[in-house]
C-alpha cells in the first residue's frame, strides 16, 4: 500500500445503492466499468465529474467480492457495494463531491483492500446543503463501514501471526506482530464496548494481574516472542519471571487458538445486523483513541517487550482521524464555531502525524521505542495534548449540547 498522508479529507456525501431493472441510456453511456477478479480491481478510468457517478461492476472471479470507495486517507469508506457474487454484473451509484478518493475491492469481503487505485472527482461542489439528519446518518454509515472493514482486515492477519507463533517460527511471528495489531488499534474503543473481549485480546500482563484474570492475547504472545532476560522487570517494576515462564508448545497453541477465536467473535459482533454506533460513540471514540496514546503508548508500557509502541501510536491516531472525518461535516454545519473547531482539529492532526513521521511509518517501519529520548517523548506528548484539547470539544459541538 502507498504511504498514507493524513491530510484534510475531501468533503464527500455518498449515497450508494444497487440498481436493478431498466437503466437510462445516458446513464449506461456514463457508467465506469470495473473489472473485479480474485486478485484485481480494475477501474477503467481514474477521474469523473462531481455528482452521481455510476460504476458498472462485473465479478469474473471465483468467490464473493466487494467494491469500495475510500476517502483520501485510504481508511474511511465513503461508499461500498457488498456481496458482488461470481458472474454478477451490477451497477453501483455514488454521489461524490469534488476531491481525491481511492477505489479498491475486497476478495471474500475480508483482508486488505485489493487493487487500491487513486480516483479524482472534479467539477463543482453541490450547492444543496445536506440537512443535519442526513449528515448524522452519513457519519454513522461511514463509521460503521469502517469498523467492519478493519475487523475484516484483522482476521487473516491474526491467523497468520497465530500460525507462525504456534509453529515456533518466532522470526516470522516477530515480523508480523506490530503490523497485525494495526487494524485492532484503529478501532479499539469498539472492542472495549464488548465486555471482556478486549481484555482477552489486548490486556497487558500488569492489567490482567491487577484484575485477577487469565492473561491471554497479543501481549502474552509478545512476551514469548521477545522473552526477558534474568533480572528484567515488567512495566510495573516487578520481576519479569514472577508467575511467568516461556510457554510450552501446547500453551502456545492454546494462546494462538484463543486469539483467533476472540478476534473472530469481534468480527461476528460488529458485522451482525443489529450492531450500530451513535454519533457520540464516533466522536467519543476519537477521544478515547487519543487517550490510549496518552495512557500507554507515550510511556512505552503498551508493547513493553517488543518496543513496537509507535505502530500502535500511529494506528490510534489514524483511527481517531477517521472518526473525526466521519463527523466533520456535521461539526461544520453548526456554523462558524464548528467550522473553526474542525479546522483546528485537522491542523493538530497534521502536526502530530508530522511529528510521528520523524520516527518512521507503518509501511516502512518505526524505530524501536527505546530509541526515543525523554525529550522526544515529551515533544510527542505535548503534541498529543495539543490535539486532545480541541478534540475534547467535538462531541458537545456535534450534539449541540
């Protein structure tokens, strides 16, 4: 995937539907062919005029697929057509405002996007303002699609990590560990809403001990992959070998199976028909993700043994930015105060991402967190606080309270 540049998202109001029955000749003439295969997603052109854009989808692959239109951050889904079955031809219409987008497909509707390609919409922006209810519905639809997309990407990554770990292929498992966690870290507040699911998946050792629960999940695996030496301490200052020993092959298999099972359950919960999110969930989720950065990533306590905290840091920031992007238009609809707040939040996101970029990227890798000096950590902490202040006002602004 190309390096993501988290800049201000293009304002996009998208309403997507599958069309059946007769289609006017003018619409047919303007339809953009999209050739979908198991490993490809070829959109015939890379630009269109603003307004109703018709994509003529044809799946010549062997299994169900999905077509997506992503915002310029390559994360927020502004339109999607699911369940395009083998041999199916179907038209999909999206109402797109001027801006930069990406198109992609998702084979079997899980895993990373396939055939990611830039798509530009030119022309004049709509002169008809969407009312508040439309903007609210749009925000919920976009963010719900995003959460579901991230869990679908997480599933195969976790399976690959679990397989390598259980097989004792520690070199491969170490290479996969940080990037596997990225989709989870982007939507962590959603997982935290499902009772004990997040503790099973992502609790640190010190948290599990404090709560008196079995320690499982990512960080149990992490400690096996980066085992401590005699005399090393946990993040709470306790002996690293206190009530811990390297997992046996049988225990590794159990922890691997448990992680896959719990992530599968998360995916099933968020893709269920009765799962939804509210506006407050979205905006408060953005705030919660930044709180995750302040509580664990800045201190280096999250990935204590692997030193991969900056991957989690970046993923939390990306997730917060997507949540903000989903409700940005609604904030701006509140008048000058909302517009000013959105601009300030966007500027602070840009500054924070620029600060993070000094230490690497998700695509090219980040430095080990131990390499950062106290001054480096202080500078990142200050930037997080600078973003947290305006972001904390987002929920009250969009809800008008």
